């Protein structure tokens, strides 16, 4: 699912705590991208989780052998 349609962008203002801003900056620096892009990716990930939940599926972290290491809950 591609949520990034640059021709229809809307600017929003978002208030976050200093800690959340630090986390966004750290993730953006680590990924070599912008905080906006990190937020877009987060929204895409939550969208996948919600769709999976509606389909009776779960979201998890797998190792290279496809063994479930952890299940993502609460999204």
C-alpha cells in the first residue's frame, strides 16, 4: 500500500513530546530520511497491522528461518 501521493499532500502541525521528537530524529538519522517520512512509514505499518487484524491475522517479527520471535500487539 502506497500512502505517499506527493501530488495531494496536506501540511499538518503535530505536537509531540520532546522524547518522541528525539526518537523521530534518531530514526530519521539512522534511515537517512526525514521525520515526515518516518511518520509516513509508521502509518503504513499501522495500516498493515489493522488490515491483518481485520483478516484474523497477526503481525510479528520472524527470524531468517521464519520462526516467530515476537508478536506485535496493541496496534
